[in-house]
């Protein structure tokens, strides 16, 4: 018999309902549902951003500002990993 480590977490009712709805079959555990979810691997942390600003200052080139503006205009909400399909 294997010992399984567990953690108790608190969820808002809405989060619990979405997690429950994401089950593929009635006996699928919440752990299995969570492990199926995926999130982007690369993100910039606040610490990384702060280090960058300290290295080169908070000034952007016009090319960088234009790129940021294009990205901002094209921005959409991220895919909802828990949406019912």
C-alpha cells in the first residue's frame, strides 16, 4: 500500500463547482483534474521586471513602445482552462 501525501485547500463555491464540472468521469479525482490543467510555462515576475528596470532604466525605445501598443490592442482574455465545453 502506498502512502499518499495530501493538502487541504479552501475554494470559493464557484471555484469548486468549476473544478467539479471539469471532471471527465464521475470518479475522477480533483487531483487528476488539476494535473490535467495547463498554464503557460514562461511568465515575467515582478522581481525580473524590477531587475530589468534597474539595469537599463524605465525608458523604452519607440520600437518597444510601438510593439507594446500593438500587443495591447490585440490583447484578449486568456483561455479559460476550466470553461465547460
